[in-house]
């Protein structure tokens, strides 16, 4: 008997998903545990496994299309089974009115289209495998762009084109309706020297722009940051830390065989130890209570193409510097490849955002709620300092603590920063 597969809820905050790529097509056999598709959520692109066995009879969403959680995604059943009645029953149960026409091995599907002019009409051949092919090739080329020069491209292909610096205006799509898919980008060969593709020239005074649809991740990030900024009463404290000892410590530490740590690892460990001494800063605000956490789970902000994700280093105070280094590298790498699980991005009690590697000396961050604080870490800067009444060259780093005034008072935040400063300026305490 045919079974309906709905859009899964792959994270606790997911309300809708985007089909990034189908890994099975209509007519394919499906075993339990097979990967049906890659679904883009608000946090990552995740593989969706099938819990059913049979034949994939129907696909409800094309690649790049989005739908709310529990919407019709696919139907799996016995080969040749009629699914029309099942779809109508599903739509009726959800109060839907959208009409869909389903093809089987014995039937031909007709796609509803807007009236076309004689010049725009084209011959379409519908195959038994439910794939619509268009002839001739020149028509497919035309469909890559409509009257407004819109280019149809899958999210994965668009991401890959950006990474490879490929101008998609020059790529011929081979997907349905001339859509550019991942393989088109992978197989794209630039025009040879002498006829190299060049960026289009825009004369002075002419306006041009590109509309980029917001991904599920960017939508949720925008909503959460806006809620945090306007609901939590932020205030900011900053200090300047002497990094001379930390620089010497790191240099000596990295001389050990198979050992390498970063300044960020030092900050993570120092922060974790400081939070143990100041649990008020390691707290969380809820409408009906304030939670003082006795464990330390530090979120480390990682920049990705779609925005910002915060994988979590759990029990950071109990881990040594090498363990923190290995874990942060692994989490950051998988975050950039959208391979993190929702569980790896949940449960932080405090967050660190480091822009020092980009040369940013100081900045303020928005609190990652329900946490009560976030630490912004700047670059290490050489500057004149006074030591023993002499002006010498020193190395300084600025730290800015954003606090939620509902849970962390000014004096509490200041004492936490003093403890953190002591740990960073005396890094031997991190291995005691």
C-alpha cells in the first residue's frame, strides 16, 4: 500500500524546508535507510533517509522548492499503484485546494501553464518516467532566462558556481526546463583564451541588481537576532588584555610533537574556567525563571555562506587545549560544509565570536539567546605600552562582553572579565 512521505522536521526550530537535491527519481526502488533527498533547513543541509520500502511513485516538490513541515514530499508504494486518490485525500485532510495531475506508467501528465503566445509555444514530449524533455535544444537554452533575464538554478549549483567563480550567465542548463543543476557547474569549461567571458559592462547612471532568495538559515538567523537585540537589554563591557605571555606560551606549546593550538583555543579554555567561577554570566533567561548552569557548553560562532552557525563545545572547562583545538576544527569544517547535526548546535550556555583573524580590533556582538552573554574577540595588535615606567612594544587584544542586564549586572560582568584577563595573561593556569 502506498505511503505518503511528508516534509520532515529536522531541527527544533524548523518550520519549512527546501529540497536541495533529489537522490532518487520517480520509478526508482527504495530500501529502508536509503537517502531520498537533501533537505535545506534553517540550520544546515541534511540528508533525509527513507523509513519505507517500495518504489518512488511521486515527487511533490522539485529541487529548489520549499514547503512547510508535514507538507506532501513524496509517495512510496508498489510499482504501478495509483496515487491520485491518496493525494486528494491528503489535500482534503489539510484543507488544500491545489490541483495536481499525477502520471503513471499507463497515463500521460499534462502540466498546467499560462497561455502562451505563438512565438513562446514549444513542443513538449512527456516520457513514461515522468521527465519532461523539450525540443529543440535552442528552446532549452532560451528557458535558462525569461524576459527579465532570470536564471533558473538549483541552490547547490548556485553555491558551487560561487565557490568556483563561474558566471552562471554562460552556463547551459540541462535540468528540467533548462534549469542549471550541479553537474552543469561541475562539467562547465570556460571559453578559451582569445574569446574569454567578461563581466557585463554597465554604463554610468544605469542601475543593476540581483535578487538573492533568503535561505531558511538566513531567515531564522535574522529573526532570532532581531528578537535578541530588541527584547534583551544589551550593555557592553570591554577590556584590553596583554598577550605577550600567551604568545610565548603558544609558541612553546606548539613545539611539542603533534601539537598545535590557536589563540582562540586559549580564549575558549580561559573563558570556560572563568565561567565556572562566575555562574551568573553562565546563566540563561526564560520568561518565568533564570537558570544558573553548572556545566559549561561554549558556542563558537562560525561564518558560513548563508550566515552564522554556532556549534557547541560541550564541557569545555573539562577539556584540555589540544582537545578543544581538535573539536573546534572539526565542528568549524563541518559547519562550512553544512554537515552539522542540529544537536551539535544546541545547548550552549555562553558564546564566543572571534573576528581577530580578519584584522578586526574590537566589535560588539548580539547575544545568542537564551544565553545571558557573548564575548567578542579582536585581533592582537602591536602598540606602545608602558612597562616598568618605560615605553616598549607590547601586544594587546581587546575583548568585549555583551550582557543581558536582566541576568548579569554590570559589576558581575566586570568581575568575570577580570578573571578572564587573569587566565589569558597567565596561560600556565590553563594547564594546571
